[in-house]
C-alpha cells in the first residue's frame, strides 16, 4: 500500500500525465498492477492522504541492463519530459558529460580516442538512427528507452 499519488506514478503508462522516470525504472524491473483505492476513512485516525494498493511482481529473469545505466539515460530523457529527446540531450552540460564518459570508456577498453570528436553530432546521429530525434520522453515506453540505451552503448557512450 502506497500513498495514492505515488502508486499512480508507479503504474502510469507512456503518453499519460503521470509517466515519469520512476514509472519507467519500476516497469523495467517489475510488472506493476493497480489493485484498489483505499480511502482515508478506512484508517483510525484518518490520515490526510488517500492510499492505493499496488501489486509489484519482479521480472524473472531481470533484464540484462545495469540499473545505473538505465537510470542515467532516464535522468537525461525525463529532465524535461515534454521537450524533445534531442533538446534534452543538447542541454548545457549533458554533451560534456557524455564526452567524458565516452573518453573514460575508450580508456578502459583500450580504444583510440579521437581528439576532435564531435559528441553533439554523434548523439544526434544515434537519436536519428533510432528514430528518437523528435520524440518526447512522455511518449516513450520502456522498450523505446532500452533501444536507445543499446544504441548509445553500441557507440561506446555510457551513462554511469
């Protein structure tokens, strides 16, 4: 049992007002079902908030994705959920962070590091190739986020 607002965010679906990073993270690792509403009058003394019962069943086996990576992508994508994903990735500091992560990955895997890498162009190409250049986080489901994460990983760009 959770506070109603939190429970509704757990079970939210893409393209709804409550779809968020929390919804995507939980639904990646668990099947979440809304069971029932519990009014505040069912408690003594009555709390100031409504409650809801939610069933959370962990996925078995869990997806082969590191939570830190998926959540790192989610932090960027959902930073402004109604902006385009491209706009969120081009925000101040994001491109620099991705370039730092990419350089770290190249060093750890003994890859040649290009001095004049254009990370902005690299990110735009990934977003275009995956069809997410004009998408908005509010409309992306967990599968869309996983495909995007996989495309970034294929290019050596990591989020954690």
